[in-house]
């Protein structure tokens, strides 16, 4: 490969069972005097759950805090604004996000509007942030989006029903915590959806036009970990070893797409999430096989390699037969963990497809997709995902 690339790594990540206990000392090290904890109402109510373990560790270290529980799934601009108000009213000086991608993205959004201007929708795009965010730490509780270590903040404009992404290295949390013990009680459907998101985030960078040798190895490892661990955690959420493998995998996938970017699955899934407020991981999984089957002719060698990574014996097969095996592997994973078979089931309507297709092609993730499509192509892909995978 004869080209240049830059490579972003997360700053510090605490990984493994029990690491959440270290957050108080780390807050002190970062001179956080009063962080705003940004989370969901549901998580804040779990007895000895992720929020309570975070606040206990902060109290032990003598660090004051305020708790904002106004994060909705697919976080909205109104959540960002409400969080900003609380940050100011409570005289906070830093942010700690506790949750999955929604909490992290909302916390990043709050940091963005505090230091870069009030209208976050105007900051959509790549490297639009001129000023650093307040100190930000992320306690991750799903495996998952990778948002605890990525440069992306995905926010939904509740008026237009469009998801937009603010992509900047300034968004990367200073410290993140990935403690699998905080993930043992994630409900089955959320475990499956978030795990499929990690799976898609390992596949899209592998076939992305921006892939590089480092992201390739991260994707391969992540895919193999997910293939064994995801069905196991869906079957038994308290399997600590499998939960730990899923965390490893989501981190690897997060680092990979932070650098190699994604593709049409995410570009199109953002439209489904924005229009129908459906869970992000489900939207991605519902589109995965349809989009990758479409992409296959753009880089059949990559898909054939992917089939080998997934454990298929491709000896004696033609290039396209081998490539097709990888699609079988994707379909099998989604089926095993109980993903529905059509975007109908999340409320998708054919009359919206053209509008969503136009917006998908403008989404930042579309530019790294290996095959270049037209609006008509994307409409057909939505229709195919509607007719059933
Ligand atoms: P989420 O954060 O929306 O969480 C889903 C639900 O699970 C919530 O109700 C939450 O309260 C609950 N939950 C979370 N952790 C739990 C736990 N440990 N136990 C019990 N319940 C728990 O889901 P997500 O999939 O992690 O995040 C999706 C969002 O992230 C979407 O908005 C998506 O667009 C965005 N995203 C961001 C990036 C990025 O890099 N910034 C990447 C991919 C997706």
C-alpha cells in the first residue's frame, strides 16, 4: 500500500473487571472538582449499577459531582441543551459520561456547545471544533459503539429527524473505562443490538476505501472475538469471560473505524435511527447483509479474505463464491442473536426511502464505502432490506 494515513489512538483506557473503582483517583489527577455525570434515567436507578459505582468512587476520592439523567436513546439536541444548562447551573468544571453511545455522544455534545458555540447542528462535519471541550471521561456500559474512545458525536435533530455527526479529535475522551462487570445485566435485546453494532463496525472498516494494515488487524481480531462471544453473551449475560471478549472486540472495532471510517450501512442506518428513533445496533444489523452483498463486486478479494477470517474453508471456490461466504457469515450472526428480518419491523415506510437515500449519500460515512452508489441504488437497498433479509 503506497499512501499516507494518520492514526488516532485513545488516550488512556482502563480495561477489565473492577476498574471502575479507579475513577475517583483519575478524576483528581485531572483536576476535576465537580464533574457533570451524563447518563440515562434507567441506568441511574440500578442499585449498585454503573452510575452508583461511579459516584461511590468519586465520593471516596472526595470529588463533588452533579448528575444529569436526561439522555434519550439516539440523543437529541434538546438533551444536549438541557445538559449544558445543568452544567452551568451547577457550576461544573468537567464531564463524566456513564452509559452506552447515547450517553457518551450527549456528553460530547454538551462539551461541544459549552466551548464551540450553542448551535451544535452547525458543527456537523469533520474537524469543525476550534476549541477544546471541558475535561471528559467516559464510563462505558455497552459493547457497543466504541464511542468512549472515538472522535465522533452522533446527535439527532428532533425537528428534522436527521442524525448528524460532529467528527473531531477534540471529542476523544481523555480517559475511558471499560469494566465488563458493569455490563452483566444488560437486557438480552440490547446486548444483541449493541453487539451487532460492534460486528458491523469491524466489517465496514475492513472493506472501507480508507482501511490500512493496522485497522485490518484490529477488524480481524474483533470479528473473531464477536463470532464466539456475542452468541454466548446473548445466551448468558453473566458469562464474564464472554462479556470481557465483547469489550475487547468493541474497543478494537472502535479504534478501527476511528481511523478507517465506515460505509453505507452506517450512512443508511443513521437515517433509520433519525426517522424512526430505532435502536442503532438493530438498524445496522438490518442493513448489513443487503449493503455488503451490494458492495461485494467492488472488492471481492477483501470479502474473500473476510470469509477466511470468519473461519470458512474457501479452498477450491471461485473468488466470488469465496466472497459470498462472508455474507453468509454475517447473515448467520444476525440470525443467531435474534435480529428481526426486515426494516418494516422498526416502522420503515417505502415513501420515505427516496428522502432517506438522498440524506444517506450526504452522511460522512458514505464517502468511505467501497462501491459508489446513486440515490436509486440506495432506494433499492432500503427496499431490499424492507422485503426481508
Ligand atoms: P444506548 O447508549 O442508546 O443504550 C441503549 C439502552 O441500554 C439505554 O436505555 C441504556 O440506558 C441501556 N443500558 C446501557 N448500558 C446498560 C447496562 N450496562 N445495563 C442495563 N442497561 C443499559 O445504546 P448504544 O448502542 O450503546 O448507543 C447508541 C448510540 O450511539 C446511537 O445514537 C448511535 O448513533 C451512537 N453511536 C455513536 C458512535 C460514536 O463513535 N460516537 C458509534 C456508533 C454509534
